[in-house]
C-alpha cells in the first residue's frame, strides 16, 4: 500500500473516481456505501431500541428480588457500552460516509469503538469475578474486593487509550481526505485485538470455575452460552481483521461484522436478565416464592449466612451488582392463609408472644380433621418436605 501522505493537499476524490482509486489501492472490488448499509444501521438501532425497552421494564421492576440478584447495574453499564460499541462500528466498519464529525478517526476508533468493547467485556469479567468470590471462595464481594478490580480495569483502559491518543497518528489511525478513508496501522490493529482476548479469556476461566455453582442463579448454563456468544464475536473479529484487512470495502463483511456484534452483545444481556424478567411478567408472586424455596434448598442461605439475612421476612437477599443487602420486609401473611392460621394459633398460645414464620415459604405442618377445622394434629413449624420446583429457577 502506498504512502497516502504524498497525496495531502490534493482535491478529494468523489464517486466513481474514488472507487477506482480504492480498488487500485487495495486490489479488491470496492463496494460503495448504499441502502443496504443504511438498512444494517436501522436493524441494529431497532435491536438496541427493543433492548432499551426491555431494560426499562427491568428497572421498573428492580425491586423484584430475582431480578435484583442478576446484577442489573452492571448489565446497564454493559448496555450503554454496547450501544457506543455499535456506533463506533458504524464508523470503523465503513457503514457511513466519512464527512463532518465522522472524520475524527482516532475518536471513533479508540475512544468509542475499542474502549466501549473493552468496557463491555470488562463488566462481564467483573460480574463473573463477583460470582467466583461469593460462590467458590465463600468470601463477600464488598469493600476492597469490589473496588480494586474496578479501579484496575479503569486504570488499564485509560492508560491504553491515552497512550493511543498521544502517539503519532500514523502509528494508530488517521484520516486521509484525498480518499476519504481512515487508515488503521496494523500494529495497533493487532495489539487492540490481542488486548481484547485478555478479558474474554478471564471470563472463560471463571466460567469454567463456575460450572458447579448451585442452580439457584443458573449461572452454569448462562456462563456456557455467554462464552459461546463472546467467542463468536472474538474469533470472528480476529479472523476478519487477519484475513481481510480491507473488509470495510466489502459489503458482506462490513455488514456481517456489525450485525454479529449487535446480536451477540444484546443476546448476552437478554440472557442474563431474561428468565427472571419473564417470570416477573407472567408468574410474579409464584416464582418469587419458588425462588426463595430453591435458594434455601440449594444451601446458599446456610453457606453464606454472613451475607444473607435469613431472618428477614422475605428470607433471601439480592446481589445488586456489588454486594448482598437485606431486602425490604414484606407482609406475606396477606398472601398465605396458612401462615395466617399459624400466626393466629401462636397468638392464642401466648398472649404476649407471636411466633412469625422465619421465611416466606416456611409453613407449619398443620393437618385438619374432616369435621373439625380447628383440630390441629401437628404444629412444628417445619418447611414443606417435598415442594415441587420447576426445572430451571433462574
């Protein structure tokens, strides 16, 4: 490829002249930007708009405990980073004409496209680290354990992007007005792709360590699918950049590169939040009780009694992106007549002491005779011995 600096000062090429020059420059058939590229942008925008509506519903029901346990804040950061990632894709993948603000190659490539993709993968890495610390190491995810990884991630990303900002443009990326293109240095291209492998490799390792996690949070299956989607993006990007360095001039490659990024990045978020959100929409109260029962059956409450407030009315806590916190108390007696009977019976037993059930799903083993509804055969306050659970809980 010739040194385009020798063409500085010449009048920019347009139309067929520009296409002919780019074909000589790259030795490939150059496809001009057309309506199919606009359709790709619209498809990505619609996909992220639907995901935005989904995220709004999630935040509207943020107090629903199974949703809060899925780290909504981190997922929101991932969504914003993914959205910026897609905007950077539009410029870097050649779906828009480089006019006006789109000419700022370094801004769009380094600070929008690359930084956003790193933030997206970094947030997922932090989420997996939190699960690893809580479920495998049996340690709380708060204080220094929470802030140090986040600070290290910010420092590394800022150091990389700032170094790219102050290095001479020919070693990173620069705009050439004569051909109206951004040229990315190969060393910077492969360094950025190599750095992208780091967080995804950590995610893969942590996902392997989480394969035996208790099924309450369903991380085992989610982690597997997330890794498949993540490595679809990673391998696809690596292969395309290595084998087709001028892919932005080939319609099928630039459009597929953008669409795969958009679909996979949205699917990861939907996968993390989708199941509890679906249950919140159609089986809100029933699923919440099943979730509590499954939480206790999996032994999470006993194993992490320091993090879970098992004595609260709801009997479980949420992991809201950072740490387990005690949930607000809920009057489940209004929903469960058996618990009401239990409280009433204990009220008659002691005028000064009322025994409340420890958790929402705990019920007294009460048996009534056919003819005498007030004849109590047993009352030991134990939980149901064989509750029915769905195949997957979260």
